[in-house]
C-alpha cells in the first residue's frame, strides 16, 4: 500500500476509501484581537464626540451601524430595517438637510439586493422574468417622467424628480425579492407597526405648543400631520391583522395596544384627510373581508362610533371646528384650482415632472377667485393631491400609467388572498386582504397630500406582487396528469390478390 505521507490535512479516512475536503482560502488575513478592541474603542469615542456635537449625528450613526450589520446579513432583514427607519426620517437628517442617512440606507439596501439577485440562481426571484409585461409599464412611466424634462420650465427639477421615481421603483423590485416566504410578510408588517409606534408615542407625550391660538396637531417624526395620519391608518390595519393571526400572548397584546395607539394618534393629528382615509379603509375592510365580513362590519361600526364620540365629547373646540369646517381648508382648494388650470392647458403631456410649484404662478391670473394666493406666490406649494399633481405634471399619459401600477398591485394582492384561501391558509389570506385595505387607506389619504414619492406607498405597492409570488411558491398547483390513451389495435393487413405486386 502506498504511503499516505504528505497528503493534505483535508483527507478524511472513510470505510471504503478516501474523501477529499477542500479547505477554503481566507479572503483576507484575520485581524488580531487587539485590532478589534482598538476599532471598537475608536468607534465609541467617535460616537461620544458626535453626541456632544449634535445628538442627531450620534443617533444616525448608531442606526447606521446597526443597519449596515443587518443589511449585509440578509436582504429581507434589510428591508424590515429600512421600513422601520422610514418612519424616523426627521431624526436621520441634518438640520440643513444636506445629509440624510435614510438615503444612505436605501443605497445600502439596493447594493444588498443587487448582490442577492446576482448570486441567486432561482429564476422566480427576478420580478422582470416573472412579470415582463408589467416591467415595461414601470420603465415606460419612468421614461415618460424623464422625457418630460424636454418641455418642462425647469428641466433640472424634472430630472431630479425622475431620479426619485427611479429609487421608488427599485424599492418596488426589492420588496418582491426580499419577501420570499410567508413569515417575511409578517416581518414587514411588524416593522411597520414598530416604526409607527416610535413615530407616534413621543409626539403624543409632548405635543407641540404654539404662541397663537392654533389647533395642536402632532406630526411625530414624519414632519407632517396629514402624512402621519395616512401612515397610521395603514398601521391600524396591520396591527389589527397581527392581533388576529399572532399566537404568542405578549405579541398579541402588543399588536392590540398598537391599534388603540394609532387610532388616538389619528385623532391627535386632527387630519381631515386621515379621518376620511380611516373611513374608506373601514368600508374597504367590509367589502374585502371575505369570510371575515361579519367581524369586519362590527369593527367598522365600532370604529366609526369611536370617531363620533371622540370629536363630539372629548376633542377640543378648535379641533372639532377644524374637522367640521371645509370652507377652503388651509388653501388646498385654491391650489387645486390652479392645478386644474394646468391640466386644462396641457392635458396630454403635462407641464413636466416636479414643476408644479414652479409653474403654478403662471396660472394664477385667470378667471376665478383665489383666497390664499400666498401659497402660489410667496411659498409655492405642491398640489396636496397625488393624483392631481401627477395629472398636472405628467398629463393623462402619466396618470394612466400610475393608476396601472396601482391596479396591478391590488390585483396581485387579491389573487394572493384567493390563492391562500383556496389552500386553507387563512392566516396569509388575512394578511393579503389586510394589505389591500391598508393600501386603499393610503390611496384615499393621497387625495389630500402629494405623496407620489412616499417610500411607504411604494413599499405597499411592491407587497402586492410579492405576496402573490409567495402564494404560488408555497402552494404550487400540480397539473393533473393526462390519462394515458390505450394503444390502437394493429390494423389487419389485407391479403394481396395474386398477380399484384
């Protein structure tokens, strides 16, 4: 027998032969222990200096380190972390708004997603391969927004907003890749609830104070009461769904408490758009509840009764007047008049992406009384209506493409709910239906705010096809085998008459 001296250390002696195990080469030399201690000490000192200079920098740095660690581990965990951080945008941006950690977090998430799809061999993880026709719609919408710079008053603004559309579409694709399993959808829902909780509790404990006699409205870490109310409406739906499907008692109690917290938060925003969105979401829940329609009707009745009782008995007089007064609001209807003049002037192609605040002054001196022209001249505002702003900036073509994206997402989520229900997975069916209700609430609130670039909106839009993909992978339909046909009997050979060849 030949000598085994000199063989590599990776040789394993088995029962009937030898097996070779290749030892991977280290990509880089391991750092000594003292180097890690020095790095951690330097990091701690840097965080302390940042906290002394500006606590926001320290907070952003802490979140940044945690996010980098999470996003490098798994793209799904990175998406959940990004969902949570999207509710803390005001805390993660410098005072002069020159730097936003949330943008850095989005870039890191995109890098993690690109690394994942470049190394994955699964064809169904690619949204483009699974939905090539709808991918063309996304590209067409982005292309139309970009091309609008050629006729926009300020082309640079059109290109800037087109890049924001591009970032949101990348988030749409990331959601499809990250939400691969049943549990991933519930993780995103929990991240939404956690982020909304952190955004709401501090604002409710220390509401803002005004020198003038104005209605106290909380805006949390979102920065705008109407936007916070819209996100809390979706958070209320997600918290209700998690309360219904969670088995752990502690988590179930936490989700139930979040429902009450978010309802109170909507009241404290004193947002008429938020209250309208809440009512629309409750009605949508009754229509889309399926086998849970009876419970949905009871919950809707209790929710509407709670709103009436609060504003009739507990809300302050100024808050009650603001909710019940609709005469012009805070200048929103005047902005809508100007926006509609833009639509009448350029109905097909619009005035150019992102140019609504810039071009609105050209449509001021026309027939029609405007009570709040300072929102057009002194401090130009957006349209305060997502659909009107897209229609004014991108015309009928742009709005049709945007509504197609919304319709595709809703259709996928409803198909996912039916797919889960057909296979007896009631928990995921409820998650899919709740996602549609949450999206309907956001879309209703968008009639009063311009949130076409909202990260949470595009995250919800991406959840529709992602849930449908999870349903098809979890419960693939097996085609029935085609019954084998009996072989045909051999044909009888006729005798050839004599003399014929």
